């Protein structure tokens, strides 16, 4: 499921490969193993660099284990679980050797949060490579430091759409957003990665890579680094969220609150606040329903339908349509065109007669 290896040149690798699933996820069992490997890296004087990678084609890490989140029902247990995950990923952030997330495919949720805790990120240029924070689609927020590290890495204006909308980006857009430091195509990816490792082991070249992340225009610096500018960014983001959600989905607004809190505070305090907010959202009925909807959609994607030669379609002679609007009227017309009797029902008589 997760293994550890150090080669003769001192390059350590933590390798994800869940043999029982099509994707790699960060269950608590996996996280505990990950923690043990981080401790090994800290104590092994031969290690010059750590690479976190996946042997599963098209998948880096799909996120945290949603089934574990779905089972949570008490805020105290939820907070404890999230804090444990945060502290394990913080171990990666605290390592003394350079760390690289080698993203070869899907990198979402907790997978991206682990990548954000690395010093560098390099991605495979592939249709399967998608980076994002989809948590708001499940009625929750990033819980392993995503609301804190992402804005610090790429800036508020680039980070907020990723966090608040839950839509992933491909490798090229991730590079433009400065979410990743480099990318390479499939045929030459291994040699590209080896070259990148050599570059970050050179202090001068490593500093040049990091410097590229922070090259922003004058106007962006004014917006990002002043109280007035930040207030404007947060105000616009809030209006956009309310317009999109009609106030029915609290997760994006709570995520915005977590980002805003951490903007002027330390990473430690910001993560603590993030865990508190996550714990309140994860146990709500709305989050449970959205997670169940996610599982249902995943099932339907895989469902091929049943085939039974003994089952025959029953002829339709009569039908009823509730709602005589544009769609209802169209359905009624289609049925009647097939010589099927239709009964329309609507709360307004005018809708039926028109």
C-alpha cells in the first residue's frame, strides 16, 4: 500500500500503491505508516532528498478516505482525527532534506495538501493529471492545511477559486498558477525528474526555482500584501460564493473564513482554526448527504446495467407530467407525438393553457 526505499545516491522514495483499490487514498492507517517513514528520513543521514510518488498509473493520491469522514458523528472525534492528519503532514513540511511531490495523475484533496507540504512539486503532462481541492463539493473544507498553505504558496487570487469552487486544474494550468514547479511529458518523464532532482540539490538552482513562484506584478502585490487589497479580494470572493450557492451551501463560506483567519496568523494557528471549522461541517446532515451523493455518482459511473432476457418492457398507454413549464411542456409534446395520452398538472392554470 505504501513503501519506502533509499537508493545508492541517497534519494529516498515514499511510494503509494494501494493494491486493493483503483486509487490511492490517505486513510488513517496509511497516514500512520507515512508518519513512520518521515521519521526514518529524519534519522537517516544518508538521505539527501525525499521523493513522494505513486506506482499507480494515472493516480497520485485521490484524497483522504471519504468513508472515514462519512462515519464521523461527533465534533470531538472529528477534530482529533483531522489534527492527527495535520500533524503528520506537518512532519513532511518540517523535514530538513528537500522534498518533492512527483504527481503522475489525480492529485486531489488530501493528496494535494500533502504535495503542498513538500518543498517542490513536479507533474506529469497527461490528461489524467488533475490537481484541486474538491472538499466543498462534499460539504466540508480542506482539513490537512489546504486553506493555509495554498494561499501562502500561490497567493489569494489564485488560491481562492481552487478552494471555494472545488474545480481541479490540469498540469499546464497548475504550472501557470505556480502550483507546481515543473512538468514533463510521458516518454521523457523519468529523465526529467532525475534532472529536476539534481537541480534542487544545487543550492543556487534550487533558490532560482523558488524565486520564480513569487514573481508578481505591481498591482497583484498591492492587492495581496495590503489590508485594503486583501479586504477587496475577500469581499469579491464572498459575493461570488453567495451568488453561486444562493446561501444554501455553507462550506465555501466557511473555507473563506479559514483562509481569512490564517492570512494574518501563523501556520500553526491557522491549521488549528481549520480543524475546528472542518469538525463542525463534517458532522452536518448536509455533508453526509453530499458524501452519499458522491458515492452514488461513482457507483453509477461504473454501473453497466443488468441484462435479463426474461424482462420485457411494458407498453405505455397513459402518462402524467408534473409541471407545465418549458421542460414539462416539451416532455408532454414528445409523449403525445408518440400517441400516448398525457395529463399535465401545474400550480398555475395559465401554464397549462398556454
